[in-house]
C-alpha cells in the first residue's frame, strides 16, 4: 500500500474515532450521569478522555509500520 494512501486512511480513521468516541461518551454521560455529583462527572470525563487513546495508539502503530519487502522471484 502506498504510504500516502496509508496516511490518508489513518487520518480519516483517527478523525472518525474521535467523533464517534465523543458522541458515545456524551450519550453515556447524558443518560447515566444526569443526577450525579460533580466528582462523578469529573471522574467519568477524566477516564473517558484518556480511554480514547488506546484505539488511537493502534491506528498510529499501524501507520508507522514499515511495509514488508516484496519477494523477488528468481
């Protein structure tokens, strides 16, 4: 896969991840934390604000992987 295409796919995946993750975290927060105190809100948003890094790291690791060398037939 050409490196430019791989970077484009990675950038689109990262943007989609952030958008979807923010939507899901907001839906959970609105549905579950409506009557909770400020410390629960702080803990939830601190945890959910850090948790998105795990899937993003997977995408970034995929982006920096070197392509496998092609085998040349004799």
